[in-house]
């Protein structure tokens, strides 16, 4: 995805630089993880994130292309573990800007929505 100004820290805090905010980077990583498992879940099920352990160690500016990836590293019952990364650009010019781990739980969306 192309990083929009509205996804930068400057959009919220005008005195800060126009770089990608950490929460937006984490959201992209979580979305990559959700997509990675979605087709393997039973109909009516979805996954929800419940743990992130992320390092955000390099800047990404508005207009650059953010690529988030998630690789399943294990599963136990309804819990799925991932290695997640975020980079800017592709190929030789790619820069890793964040990495870490993420966990999601598979849930029956009808039961979840009903509060059970």
C-alpha cells in the first residue's frame, strides 16, 4: 500500500515528521496475518489478534510503498503464531522497517458477536 499523509505521525502531531506511525505499521502486519489464515478457516469463522511483539526501527515516508508480510510459524488449537515483517519498496531497494511476532485466535464470528 502507498503510505498516505493521514497515516503519518505528522497528521496527528503537527510538530513531528511525516513518517509512518507505528500503529499503522502494526495494523498492516495484522492484516497480512489475517489474510494468510483466512482461507483455511471454516465458513463463518475469522481470526482476531491478541498479541503483538513488534520492533519499528526505520522510518517510512508518505508516498513510499509499504509491504507487510506474515508467515505462520505454529498453531495450537485455535491459536496461530506468525513472524511478521514490514518493508518499504521491493527488490534491491527494499528496506526492512519493522519485524516481530504476532498471535491470532480463530473464532466463530456468530458466537463472538453474540457475546458468548
